[in-house]
């Protein structure tokens, strides 16, 4: 498919596409780590399906990123042959799984943002971006519904489950602010109508998150500090361990195919 000309610098568009693709790739890998280890069989299957959805979305975002870049890199090249500094995912999604409550809280906080982002991207002036968003948002609508239900059930459950969910929320809240921070690439694609200004998503995200957490009887932290850096390639040590596992086969046997 020929790359269409856009009214924005290719580098800025490439940043948007890799950020979207890296978020789903890294979170998809994290979620897949639960396969065979979930507390109940139903959750094992559900988490595997969520991971597959996210990896499928990754192929679309990184595939388009490779086309826009114009250097002959494919989705596989971008996934398996970049070092940690080349990844643009939010720090939240590379956080360790922890216990089941921590995994679910991370998923919910991301899902609520992801859904709002995809709804906005459906209106993108770039038809290719809008098409990927329209396909992905249907899957993510289920992700939000599922994680919302579990957050409420466990938060408003036993003393033990509530304590674990509150601990997970306290631990991860400071990683959510990065979702709404804008840099020059964000400003460029927003000005071209290709993607929303990240800050414009905050109000809808907060409305959803506040409603769900209150129903779950959880206390929203008031700490204003926001961890950041992932969107510009500055990551925690956790990403290196993910890539060491995820990229091993391709690095050890370059160009290997099934």
C-alpha cells in the first residue's frame, strides 16, 4: 500500500504510530505472562484473549509506522530489532505484573485511556489511522467493560481483595499522568488533526476512572507527581528484561522464520 502524503512531518507521525504500537506490544507481552498462571481458568482464557487483541493491534500500528518511516522496516523489525531506548511506550505498561490485583489495576487505568484515545483517533484526518482505530476500539470496548467489572468486584469485595486493589492503585497512580503530557510530536499531529491533544483526553478518563473507583470503594491518591519518560525512550529497568525475553529468538537467529 502506497503511503499517502500527510500535512505533518513524517517523524511526528512515526512517533504517534510507534507510541500506539509499543503500548499495545509491551502490555500485550505483559498480559501474556499470565497464560497458564491465572487464578481461575476463565481468567486465564480472558487474559490470553486480551493479549492477542493487543498484539493484533500492534501489527497494524507498527506496520503503518514502517510504511510512514520509509526505511523498509516491518512491524517485526520494529518489535524485535529496537533496543529499549527506541521504544516509546508509556511507563505504566512495562510495570511488572505483580499480583492479580496489580495486573487488573494497570489494565483498567490503561484501558480507560486507550478507549478514549481510539475514539478520538477514529476522527483522524489520516484515513489509515482512523481505520486502525475503528477496528481496535471494538476490542478495547470489551477490555474496558471487563476490567471495570473486576475492579468493582474486587475493590468492593472482601477486606483482603480491597486491600490488594487499594495497594495496586496507590502503586500505579503516579504512572498515569504521562498519558496526558504532550511534546512537539504530539503537538504536530494534533495541529494536523491526525490525533488529539493528549490533555484533551484527561477529563473523560477522569470521569470514568473516578466513577469506577468510587463504586469499588477505593480511595483515589492525591499525589500529583507523574512519572514520565517512556514516550521519549527513557524507561525503567523493567523494559530491558521484557525485551531480553521477547527479542531473544530473533536476536539469536537473525531472520529466522517458522
